[in-house]
């Protein structure tokens, strides 16, 4: 693990445990075995640190989806795979997902706009699937469909306190709800989808 990866890992752990507002760069430096001044070689401020954590998470989320998605000819299958992938990634990196959701508001305006642009880029991946499905007459969406689906997925991370739920069942339920939100509920058999995630 590189020094920057060690700093990020420690920051994620501290913020998840204490909250962003309660964590100082001095505290983070101690947890990494650094002098406080040495940390400024990596981050000029807590805001820079937070933006890097959230941006790195979103970059990895989008890259992971692009690498796993392949070329889906079937938008229903693509939507189901998108849901499964998002939940799997979110579960594997739950602390970062919580930070990205809860602490975005703590970024200064410029940093917040940059992160929102990254989120919009990721949402475009979902919108492209929905647009293809609508073009083929499989979906009946509106301007809020993609936002509603992503809000559902993000809300699950915020709501769940533990991992007691069966992840396969959770994926199936979310796939079914997402297809309903997308207006695909009139197609018999559309929900008979076996998730590739958590296998």
C-alpha cells in the first residue's frame, strides 16, 4: 500500500467512526505515523482530503461498471446488471459510500460542483440504458426515472446499519423495483433475472 493509499484508508476509517467534522488532519497524521506537517505534502486542507475521497470513490464506481458492463443488447438485462453492480460495489466499500452520500454537503462550492459533475457522468450510464429501453418500447420513463433509481440504491446504504440481509435477495428486490420505476412492469417475465452479483 502506497503512502497516499494508507492516508486515504485511515481517513475513511476515522471519518466513518467519528464523522468528518470531528476528524482533524493532526489526528489523521498520528494514525498514519506522520508528523502533522508531512500530511500537507499530500493534502492542503480537510476539504481537499474529503474531495479526494469522494472523487476517488466515484471514479472507481464508474470505471468498475464500465469494465464489467460489456455490450448489452438487452436494456432490461443491462438495467438489472447495473443494479446488481452498484449494490455489490456499494456493499464492498460501504464506508466510502456513506461518506460520499453524507459529506458531500461539507465540500466548498467549487469542490461540490466538481463532485456533482462526476455523479452526473455516472448517472448518464444509467440514463443511456433507460433511453435504449425506451427507444425499443421496453421502458416508459420520465426525467426523474434515473434519479429515483439511484436514490433508492443510495438510500439502502444509508438505511442499513448491518449486513444482516441476504444480498442476493436485496439485489433481486431492487432489480424488480427498478424495472417498475422504469415502466417495464407490463412485460411478463422481465423480473425472472438471476443476479450475477454476490455469486
